[in-house]
């Protein structure tokens, strides 16, 4: 019985100790205080009205950007994509309160849709709408309102690909009020920080952020005397060129350096044309690959593309010269001797300069003529002599001498043709050696100029 009475007494105390939800005394909950505060500051509040005290004092709006990540820089479309927090701080005197009346509450969170907010717009937006994640606005007792939505923005960025892949790009993000002039909203830097907030920035694998200044610009239009402001946040980006050096520059240099050494092949080697065609196809493939990185209708041609084009032109010239060399060294069988000027220039002067070895051959003089007419003439003479002498032995000896004479003449003619062809071969050999040195010199010069 005593145990039952004790239990009933404890239950009575517990029940009496539970405060009622509508009791506004010492038992008032924090949720009740917030409700009362919201009802107080939003009573008669019109979010369509600019919170100006008078015409001479504009609303102070501070804007800052906390950069989270540089998603990518699309060179072909000239678009920069980033993830940021857009930090906005302004003062709305209608939202101020006395914290002592509301249990020392200094901060309250309110949906931003219920408050007046400046029409901050992204001026150089590449998309129709700005993709943002709305959050609650933080309202302070002195009337300050802080709103920082997370956004994924795509902005226009004019690319300068002249020095690709060792290029620097200067992109910007422009924020400002779209309709309010400077007399109604005065733009300032958030926390007087004239740069990006990089406290949460994730390093990009392709681009190195060298600088991130911010500047406030004021512009007056011909139609309106009021000043209009916007804040421009700049991103100075330096490309990390290690990957592109191995993919675009190193293959181009290796292919280009094969052009002069192509002339070291023998002049009668027809594989020179095959090698030249294959190397030119490789340059065309590299041009097609780099085209995916270049903006459409780019005003300036990158140095690397100029290098590709010049290399392709050199390949074309080398193929033409190879065709000429193959054709020239075959002139011997057509009985066209090397002209005296060419013989003096190539076989006497340039041959020693380019260090072509001496060959022991003795071409016929221009005064010598070798043909089968001499054989016919000698045959007629022998035949006439044979009529006076009918001795069979003498006729046999004459026939043998005639055949020996034919063999000697044929041997001399063949030797003459070989000598003529050898002369042309030597001319082409000297010419190829000169072209090799010339192309090698040109390769070093334009490689240092365009890629240096």
C-alpha cells in the first residue's frame, strides 16, 4: 500500500512538472520565441520595396565569390565552367530587432523568397539560366542579411590560343544589379576582399590559378544619367603543358626532323616518296587532333599550328625534290651528258664542301662520238677489199675482226653510258646532301622561332 502511494505521488510530480506549449512565461520554448520574432519583423513587410531610408542613401550590397572548383575550360566553345558560392551581404533596416526582447536571439534563418533581395545577375553568362542551389538567408539583429547560394556557372571567356599549349587565359565573372542603378544599390567588395575566396578551392589538374583580382566598374549610358555598377572577378590561368608537350609537340618535332634526313637515302631509292607520304599523313592527323582544341574562327593561328603547316609544306617540297632527284639520276641512259656549268658547280666545287667521296670514273669527252656507223663503214671497207682477194682464209679473218670490232664498240658505248649515268648520280648525290643541310638548318631555325 505504501509503495502504491509513493508511485502515485511521483507520477503526480512528473505530470505537474511538464510545461504547457502555450505557456508564455518561464516555460516559453525557443521555437515559440522564433515564431514570435518572425511574426514581429515580417508584419507588414513588403519584399517588393527597396529597403532605402531615403533617396540619398543607397542600399549597400557587398558581393564576393568563394571559388570551389574550376570544372573545365572549354577552348573550342570559349566557355569557362566553375562551381562557386555567391556571397551577398546587404542591409534591410526593416528586419532589425532588439535581441533583449527575444531571449538574446541575434541571428535567425529565413527563406530568401520571403525577403527583398537584390537582382544580382551574371552579366557574361553562357547559359539562359543560372544553375543555383537556394539556401536560407541569415538575418542579423542589426538588419544585415547574408545570402550565399551555391552555383554552377558557365561564363563566356575569349580565348587566346596563340601560344598553345604554353598559353595563359584571362577569364572573368561579372556580377551586378540588372535594373537598380548606383543611386539605389551601392556595390562593394565582400569583407573588403578584392579577390576570390580560395579557402575551399580544389586545385585543377590542367590549369594553374596564378591570380584572382576583382574590380568594381561604374558605367554611365547615353540613355540614362544614373551610374550602373558591376563587379568583375578575374581568373588568370596558366596551362599545365606537360601532357600537351608529349602529345602535340614531341611527335611534331620528331616527324619534322625526319625531313632533312630523308635526303640521305640513295637517289635511286623510290621508298623516299613512300616515307614522305607517310610523314605528311602523320602531320595531317596531328592537325586534325589539335583542331578540337581551337575555337571556331580563331583570329590568330597558334604557333604550333603554324609549325604543323610549315612542316607539311616542307614535306611537299621534299617530295617534289625527291621526284626530281629520281628523274635526274636516270638521265644517263637517255644519253644526256651533264652540262659543263653543272659539272663545274656540283662535281668540282660543292662536292668537296658537302664531303661526297671521290669516284674513279672517266667520262668521255664531248668531242668523242661512238656509234655503230663506224662499224658499218669498216664493214664496207673490208667487203670491198674482199672482192679483190678471194682467199677464204682472209675472209674468215676479216669476219672475226669485224665481230671483235663490234664487241669493242659496244663495250665502249656501254662504258660511256655508265659514266654519264654515274655523273648524274653524283650530281644528285651532291644535291641531296646540300638539301639535307639546308632543311636541317631551316628546321632548327623555325623550331626555335615557333616553339621557343
